């Protein structure tokens, strides 16, 4: 089942949020949770973040729609709820219509579900660069709720935005730190959770790579230092990169129209930011590489949904206009004939036929929405 029109519009509004663009992660979480609560009419919506070892999750924000209260407390540990934690190792979402009997969520029955009269749960994982980062949790109270596919899809899209917001926050923080102190460069570079590297502007060889680059691309540091920046590109991107570098060699630049190839041959979409720096006393270029593969997929999905919406709107406006105009005209005829003590069979038949036409158009529109 595709997204509803109002759900799609809510996603478009979130994609333009200043908090998302500016990396205001906490404010964007607040906005995202309120959007879910409003759009899906859910009793309780919360966001939970994993610790470094994925052994516990911490409640960063919970919104109770009935009381309009925000709650910032609560920790759940894997040792107490192993089935729930393990479920997210293999599943992107948990749809528990009856949370008290679902194998993945029934562990919460005594200490949590009964306490807040929670009947149904829909939980979606938030993944950042392929690693578990957090969970969006929807809880329906008082009565069991059968979750719909478009509700899961809606929350999954918002999960991608939350991941994007977190990465943007990290990127902005890293850039600000780098500007604040050149002396802290090595520490910030090596410990950054975002892949970064330094390369020679002429030979294009890697001069240094950070831990995140090694973890995300699959090469060892020794392997990286024997390679050039062209070695992590698909073959059809190499000439394009050479041309781009020649044009941008003297400037700071940022571009999201790139693909990288990992050691295991997987292709990812990346947003690249590059600027001049100093490495061992010589000029070099430093690169920050954000994995935006999920965001690209979301953009494509949104584009397809927008195309469907445009076709739907075009069909509706062009095919309903005629029958509705005729009904308006027939209304005038009815009033005239009523004044003459009777409505003709011709007029009644015309009204009946027009109503059938409108009903046929509505059936077609419903089929289009279900596609």
C-alpha cells in the first residue's frame, strides 16, 4: 500500500526542515516525533538511541499525545529483553499488533505494557552508515491496532531523515572543530565517525585515512596508503573525477553526485566535501565522505510518488470536470421544470447517467491510489 497524499506531504515538509539542513539533531527529533504522532494518530511516540556496544537503548524523547507531555527518561538493557534486541539484528521493523503475545515484544508485558496499557507496537530501526543507531517506537494504548504497510513505510522514511540529521550534525561539528583549531587536526581526523582522508594533489595518493574510512570501505590502512583516490571509484567514474579535480583544484568544494566502490565491490552514493590543508608541512587536500545511499533511494522514491500524485491529480481534474459541470447544469434544468409542475424523464435519466460516470471515475482513482 503506497503512502497517502497527506503522509507524502508531511515527508516533503520534513525534508525541507531547517533543523535537518542545519544539523539541529535534537530539534529535528522533536519535530519528527510530533509529525508521526499527528499524521498516524498514535498514542505514544518515542526515539531511543543505542549505546556503543548495542547492549542498551536510552529514551531520548517520548511524546504522549493524550497528555501532550514530553518525557526524557528510561533505559532498556539487552539482558532484560533479549528477544526484542535480537529481533533488530535481522529485521528493519517490528509490527506487533498484539504486543502482549508477539514473541518479540511480550517481554515488556509485566513491567511496561500493562503499566501504560499499551496494546500494539510499531518499532522501526534507525541505521547510520549500516550500523544500528536508534529506534523509533510507536505505541497504541487501550485497544489493539492493526498496523498498515503505508504506516510502516511512512515511519521508515522518517527514520532515514533522522539518520541524515545525525550525519549532518556530525559533519557540521567536525567542520567547526577543524576551523577552531588546526593543532587538534590529527585527533579530530582520526577519531571522526565520518570517513575522512588526505590525498596528494598531484599524485592523488592517499596520505592518511581515518578509522571510519577503514571500517566503512573495508581496506586496511596499509592498503589505502598504496592506493590513489581513483582506486575507490567505479571505472566509469574515473574520467569524470579527473575532469572535476582539474576544474576545482584551487577551491574548496562540495558535491553529492558521486559513487564509491568498497573493497567488497559494493557501490555506494557519497557526498564529498574537500578543502586544502597542510599535511607534514606540505599542501594536501582533506576529504569528508558521507554515505548518502539511503538518502538517494529516498529521493528516488519521493520522486516516483510525486509523479504518481501528478498523474492522479491530472486524471481527477480532467475526468471529473465534465460530469460535475453537467450536474450543475441539470440542477438548473430541474429548478425550471419544478416550476412547471414536474421533472422530465429525460432530465432524471441524464442525472442518473452522470452519477454513473462520476462513480466510474472514482473507481479508477481508487485503483490508481492502490497501485
